């Protein structure tokens, strides 16, 4: 066996589960963050789609593109496909979210989840019923509507109104300061919404400063996927840098 073959065999032997992410075409943070924080044995595969920012539009107009991205991911045989855009999946509402997942399942025959649902499950797991919502978006209204419909109140609403390619310019320290500035006795924790930011790197700092739980889109999706694929990945090491959620 030559060296190249040995390396390939070794990598394949170490992979115990695969997830496929359909991410917005402008997203530059999900791939490095998932590959950095994913536990050993969980392989991350990505396909892009124009489903956010200037390309966000009614679901029927995005349906074909979502299905094509899902089919491309299906070629690498993931165990689970995630439609990974918080704002777009939440703006479709619970029914639209279900239609997105139906598109993915019908195109691939593979189980699918959406960021919106995994975020909601994370908030519920941590008992977060009243939150401060911090995002880089132009508006948080679609997020607020989705959370309100699910029984979660947004007590503080902070949208930084940034262009998508500038989302990543907000540093983890700046997200932590923003969380601290918007804390109060009337909230249970912080929801950092967006898949295309440095927010995940601020989680531990915020929890230490505030003594309250934090949920971020990429963190919640990794947590949700690990729960669904846990049998294949066990034992999973402690992940304190990702906060209290990883203990649930």
C-alpha cells in the first residue's frame, strides 16, 4: 500500500458520521468553525446556495436551488443534511421550515433538519424563555416572529445592520461586550443569531461574565447534530469552549 492510499484509508476509517450543510453562498465562517469544533470522527461537507442576503426570496423561488444543493451533498452520503441559515429558515415560519426540509428529503432520501429548529431546541433545553437577541442583520423581525410563535420572548432586540460580507468584522470581544451591555434581570440568556460570524468564539466569555447560558446558530446546529448522531460518535469529549449547551 502506498502512502497516499494509506492516508486515504486512515481518514475513512476515522470518519464515523457525516453531516452535510447547505449554507448561504456568502457564508465564510461556517466551514472553518465546524471543522474546528466538530468532535473527532464527525466529517463536515458543505454545499452553497443563494438563499440569504440579496438573494433571499419567497421559498417557491428558491426551491430548485435548495434541491440542487441537497442533491450535490447527497453524493457524499451524509447521515444528515442541515439547511443552515438561521434568518432564512426562521423567516419562512414553522410551516415554511417544514417545506424546506421536505424539499431536501424528497431530493435526497436523507434525513434533514433546519438551523431554526435546532436553535429552538437549544433554547428550550437551556430553559431560555426570555432572551436578548443579538445579530448582524438589517432587521431581526423574522427571528422575533418565529421565536414568539414558539413561546420565546425577545426582551432585547439588537440588529447591527451590517452588509453580509461585513458580518465577520465584529470580533468575539465585541460580541461579548454587546451581550454584557444588553444583560438584565429580565432575561434568561443570550441568543447570538447568525451562521456567518465570530459569535461562537464569544460563548464561553459571555457565559463567564453573565452567569447565563448562550445559544449561537453554529453551536446549536453542532449540538443538535451530535445528539442525533451520538451513538456513532460516542464518547464525545467535553467542549467547554462551546458553553453550557454542550452539557445537555
